[in-house]
C-alpha cells in the first residue's frame, strides 16, 4: 500500500466521521466546531487533489494502484453526499430517541411531569434535550413540547416539537419575532425545527 493510499484512507475516515456528526461537533464545540469542520474539509480537498495527481502520474505503470487513492476519496465524497442529502444525522437522532421522547410525553399526560413551562427532565431522560429540560406549552387543547437538540451558536438552535394535534405551533408560542424559523414534519405529531 502506497503512502498516498494510506493518506487517502485516513483522511477519508476522518472526513466521514466529522461529516456524519457535524451537528454534534457544532453543538459540543459551538465556536471551534466550524473551524474543525473547515479544517477537515480542506485536508480532504488536499487528499482529493493529491489522489488525482497520483492517478495521472502513475496511470501507465499500474492502473489498479494508481486508481486506489482516487476511488477511496471519490467513494468518500459519494457517501458524504448521501449523508447530507438524506439528512441522516437528524433522522438518526429522531428515530433512535423517539421512544424515549414518547415516554416523556406520556409522563406529562399522566401528570408525573409538570405540564406547563420549563420542565426539568428525570435523570434517565436528560440526554433528550439541552440543559436537561424541555418547554411545555398549551395552544388551546393542543399540548406542545419542545426538545432543544442542537445549539450551534448563541441564538442558533434546532430540535423537535411534539404537537398532540399534529399542527405546527404558532411562532409566538416558543419563539420571538424577527428570527428565521423553519419546520419539517418528521412523523405524526413530531416536527423538527430550525431557529436562527
């Protein structure tokens, strides 16, 4: 195995790791996460260019050996595209934690958790929302529960809102005017939100 192939493998693994968990990286390291992701992208670009040059220089000598680094980096690029296009990190977070979030909703419905305002989550559910708490509101008869999942920079966060009546809540229920807000319907009664 050549040095260029080894370099391509290591850079591709690093890139796949950070690309697959980019939201978590930004959440854990709000300021430095962007620089880490940018650095990883630049190193990947260097690996891609290096593998192209290596391919062109060694094409006549050993085709398979010349193609290996390029195929590794192009394969990595294809996988990253699938992860980003299909939003796999958010979907994975949503579906892995859906049952636990439904249990929290059941605790609210049965009165075992406070059913209004900021609610501290029980110990075994604290991983479901930032700062170990959720926000519970009512819009008429509609129970609304907001789980903050990721916080990228101050004021930029995203998460999940449960709506018992499967309706997007009015902006003023959870958010102030003047900010960007988008909702995506993930499942019956569950919406992913982006707030900037």
